[in-house]
């Protein structure tokens, strides 16, 4: 058999799946509790690892957005005031939208790069490079 015959045979034997084939990227929800007047997030480092971003970068964003100081202690993120998990989850989703997902293809396969004093989100899937503001 020549190449064209093999290719035609392959097309005849392969089932085409019309459904959406890409997986949906989901950010884990925060888990935690309140200690007196502070909010403790116990899975913060897992969330940072899942979205593949530096925890300090995320903390800088969250402290500005939530108007609260925060620090990491024993792998937990501790905010200096009481916050609802909905507030924190909403801000993390906003962070993902601005600093993780590609502006072009919406995939999470990106990295933050700095070039000539400007900061960009570069997509490893489609190659798009979008300038973002510095935190």
C-alpha cells in the first residue's frame, strides 16, 4: 500500500468525536477558616502550584484587591482581617483571568516574562504575548 491508501484506510477506521475535546481549566476553591479576626487559607500553596504562579505574586495581587495585609506562615496564607471565601475566590479568579489565561486562546499554558522593563503573559500554546501591568 502507498501512503495515500494508508491514509484513506486510517480515515475510514477513525471515529470523529465532534464534542469539545479540550478540558476546562478549573481553579481550586480556597479552604480555610477564621482565627479571631484573621482569615487563614490552608490550601493557598496548592492553588499557586495549580495555576503555576509565584505565591508572592499572587499575594501581592490579593493584598491590593482585598485591602488587607497577608503573609505565609507554615504553608498557610493568613490575612489580617476576616474575609469570606467568596471574596477570596472571586479575586483569585480575577487574578487567573488577568495573569494566567491567554488573551487569545484562553488556555492556562502561560508564563510571565519580563522584557525591556515591561511585563508580559506569554502563551506556550499559541505563542501570543500580551503586556500586563506590573504589580
